[in-house]
C-alpha cells in the first residue's frame, strides 16, 4: 500500500477561499467524497478536476498540488 500524503496546498487554498468543502465540491461539480479523497491523498485527481476546483477557489491548478507526507 502506498503512503498517503495530505494536499496541504489545497487545504490552505480552501481555507483562504472561505468556502466549505461542501460548497466547493458543489460549485466545482464534484462529489464531496471525491474532494476529501483528493485532500487526503487517496486518489490522484484528474487535471480537469483540479482545474474545476482552482476556478472556484480563484487560483491556478498547479498551485494546488503541493503535498506533504
């Protein structure tokens, strides 16, 4: 089993946006559980998913990809 890493850049961007995970997932058109899985490193997000999230948050998709073990 691969070690899980938390996407700290995404967590930080969500916090700065003032949106809840539920609001963000709804506006981005993804399931809330998908957002949680991305944050917690359980799935590798598709580029189009990260683009949708970044559009809602107001940043570039590559700014959301910093992860820590």
